[in-house]
């Protein structure tokens, strides 16, 4: 539904013989704001109040889980390796971000804008490619540190296999 269709559907309620139209008419005279602008302002305020009061976690789930699941399945179905790598990096970063959110909730639950901060972080992580925070975090923080850890674990595994009688490549002959 486009903006024009939405405006056409709301017009009878905004300008018709209803109590809402009467209230909006009085407010329009006093504030010189159009009825559409007041309705949009009221809707935005209601959205933010609902999100802050109870809907924030639902929105976090939609942005941080549902949408990425849909895009990940789409990437697997298209068999696009670059898209698969992008969403795999997202899931790696997202697991760390969600863990961080759990820790931060314990200390910063009293912040009124915490839900908005979390939502902003998740939106940055699912943003399009040049601005995708999950790819930036993965490339700068996770990948360099993970490479070192994997090298150490692989070296330890090879040493264990060699001491148990495995070959030079870390493969056991058993």
C-alpha cells in the first residue's frame, strides 16, 4: 500500500463526520498543523512509546533474528558464496552482540534509550554492504584474533597427534 492509498483510506476519518475529525479540526485551528501532519506525529510518538514500553524486544527480535534468517535462507537457496559469507559473518558477530547485550542489560537496564541503542547496533549489522557493521567488526576484530587462536589450536592438535603416533599433517593413522 502506497502513501496515496493510505491517505485516501484515512481521509474519511480525518475529514468526515467523526469525533476524531472534530478533535483534529480544533487542533488544526489552534496549531496550524495539517490533520495529516498531526496524525503522522501521533503515529510516530505512539510507535516510539510502544517500542520503549513493551515492543522494543519484539522489534529487536525482528531485526536481529527474523530478517537475518530470511536473508540467510535466501543466500543458501541462491547458492551465492559472497552472500553466504556475508550472512555467516553476521551470525558470528550477532552471537557476540547478543551476548554483550545480556551483560549490558545487567548494568544498564535503567537507561531509557537502551532499546534504541540495541536496535541501532542491530540495524548497523544488517545494513547494506558498504556500511554493514557486522562485516567491519568481523574483518577488524574477529578474523585477525580468530586466525591466531585457530593456528594455536591446530598446532596443539598436530603436536598431540604426533605424540600419539600420527603423521606430520596431524592425521592419525588409526
